[in-house]
């Protein structure tokens, strides 16, 4: 490793120092600079075995330098690090020849691991494909700079030059279709069509005809020949949304297409080639459906070549300000009045559990802009709207009839009813008491006050039941 030289370019002296020290400790020689021109001079003179570069530097853009480096020294591994943590940055860095993209702040041990892998793997030469220009955050299909979203960006960037089958999982409203579109729009099939079909929205007996097309007279009502989604997506991407709702018969036929690359229309005999990339999505647990015999195991492994798990909004609340700005900008583009949110309003929004995820946030922003005349949306306005919406069925996540959804709506009132977004201390015990009291009361009523029987139904010790009856003040009614 003593003969390996790493070139480091970053205008931040602290980062240069930390990276250089870590590389020296690992046994590498290091040359560090604060500008792009010096880095380019070193590279063009044949120096360095690996490059670690920032994007924004005083005299240039690291991303703009990548094609020149790839043309001059195609085997030189390049690691890009950037605080401009957007999907466009990740995709552009990857497509312009970067070995890896690391968003700032990054873990120094992760950087060392990437360096080791890069040095042991010769970087494949670029195919010279045109790369979409990087866009501003407001124009990007996916918004957010949280660590969870950075992992999504890096996955999308790695997949753009492949036709690998992808399965996107996550709760409703997390942006699964946006990721599918990004895989298409930044991928090698971007000049082809993007065709989406929602399995849950198509009648079960028509799904095969919807996907593969049908001949005239193939079934009742087929008065003319129909073109299926596979044919419409030829040369592009077919997005199978809610694939967990696909009936078993259609699953069998889809599996055959994925295995053989060919299919026939319903009622037809002519074999047709399926030149499409398959991207699927589901908000259901496919592993569970497989165990229940409701989803084919072999199909699951066919569509799950690369899994992408979308994080719920409650796990990336740091993205709420950026998402809100994004939706406000879209409202202005749609002709709605220009509005801004007070900082206190954003804090209320960050405290809310968002059962409907990003889709619910977008709906909230549009409501606030359309229904309130105030130019500045205050915390009180947001809190009142969220309390009202929490009393309605959840927009996503758990079923509106489930206990979990009811608890979510109840908890939302606790969090949004206070100025700082936090309820008084002792929330856990209060919520447990509120849930336990009706459970014990209804069970005792059903067993006509028989505590032995009630304890058995509840799955607890009789003495524990007696203690809770006293603590919670549960009335024991002895029916006839």
C-alpha cells in the first residue's frame, strides 16, 4: 500500500485533514488540494491511483471534471463526496464514471472500505451515454436529504445502467412510483415508454388481458383486439404497482414471461418478445403472502432481484421542511397563492406521525394553501388542521378499522394539541391505561364477571387481573 497514492480534493480544510490522516494511517500516500485545477494537473500528469473529490470547489465542479478524467484515465477510480445530497448528484456522479458517491457527512470507516474495494476492482469504462442534466431540488421527482433517502439515491444511481428487476416495498404514500420513474428516467431505457399498471385497480379476471393483451372474441366483451401493457412498454419499463394483489393465475403467466422473455395474448397463439424492464412495488409483506400460499415463491425471487425499502415519513422527519418547500412550489406552479410556513408550523408537522406518509403531507400543504387566506401559515393553523384530519380515517398505513390506526389518530391529538409538539410526561402509562381499561372491562362483561375465565381469555395471571382491576378502577359487572 505504500506505493499507492490517493489524490484528495476538497475546499474544506477540516475534511482534507481528516481524510488525509485516515488514508495515511491505512498506509496510503496522500496528496491533497483545495481546488479542481490542481487535481486535474496531477491527474493529467499521470499521478495518483485513486481520487477522492468534492463536488463544489472554488474554481470548478467536481462532477464536470469526471468526464475529462474518464476520457484521459479510464481506469482511475473516483470517489465523489458532496454535501449537495440530492438524487441528481448521486445519479450524475455514477453515470459520469464515479466508482462511488458518498453524501456528507460520511463515516470515515465507510470511506476506507470503499477505497479498498475500488483499488481492488478495475473500474469499467463508461459507455458514453448522454446523462440528464442535474436539476434543482424543486424539479426533482424525489425530495429529501435524510440518511434514509441517501441510501435510496445511491441504489437508484447504481441501477441506472442495468436492466435488473427491482421490487420497491413500503407503506402507501412513501413514493414508490416516484422511485420507479427515477429508475426509468435516469436509466438506459429512458427513451422508451414508462407504463404503470395498478394490480389492485384491475378486475381479477381481466388482469391477464390487461398485461398481455387479448384477441377478438377471447372472452365475453372482447369485441376487438386489445393491446396489453407489455406491448405498450416495449423497449421501456413496465411498473407493476401493488403486485401483491395479483391473482395466482396471472402470477404463473408472469413468471413464465420473466423466465422465457416471451408471451402470447389471451386467446392468441403468436409468441411475442417481451423487451421490457420490470419494476414492481407493494405495500404488503410478500414473505407473509408466500407462506400463506397467496404469492408464488419462485415469482417472488424473480421480481426481488434488487429490493428497495422506502422509509415512512415518520422515520425521516428531517425531510419535512424540504418536502414542504417542494409542495409549496408545486402549488405556485399550479396557480395557487404563494404561501410560507412559520418555523413553529414546521415543528408541529415534524411531531405528527404521518400515517399517510408523503402523500398525506402533500395533501395537507395543498389544503393549507387553498383554504387559508393568511400569507404565513402559523403553527396554530397547522395544529388545528392536523387535529381535524386525525379524527378522520388514516390516509395510509394501517387499516382505518384497525386498533393501530385508532391509536395513531388518538396519539396525533396528544402531539398536535401542545405548543411544543410534545404532550406532558407519562404518555406511555396514560395510553396503556386508556387501552387496558376497556379491554379488561369488556372481557369481564363477556365472562359475566368470572375473573378466572377472564384471566384465561386475556392470557394473564388471575392475581395480575385483580391488581389491574383495582389500579384502573374497572367495574366488575356480574351478569345473569
